[in-house]
C-alpha cells in the first residue's frame, strides 16, 4: 500500500502542482483527471505550499543577512571614509 502511494506521488505530484499553480485548475478538477482523491490532491498542495513557504523564509533570511552585511560595510565606510574626507581638508 505504501509503495503504491509512493508510486502515485512520483508519477503525478509535479503535474498536480503544475496544473494547480500554473493553469489554475481546481482541486476537484485535478482529482478527476488523475486517479487521486480530492483529499490527496489537497494534501499534496498543502505540502507544496509549506515547502514553498519554508524556501521563501530561507531565501529571505539569506537576503536579509546579505543586506545586513552590505549595510555594515556602508556604515564602516561612512564612519571611516567620511571622517577621512574631513581629515584631508
């Protein structure tokens, strides 16, 4: 039974996600196209949404870290570079 479910997921998962996200098919429509229950399609979409949320949070943390590093560099330049300009005059 588990092996059968795994085979179904391997076979249909990416297409289910594509039909829903790119083409706007409803959960009911997708469950009629493939030999999948409404609940299975809904669960797969929930799993996909959660994975996307985690990926986006991870990307935002990485971007925030990069932005913070850039801001630190600008602050250091401003503190030292700006004062150096005044020291030259």
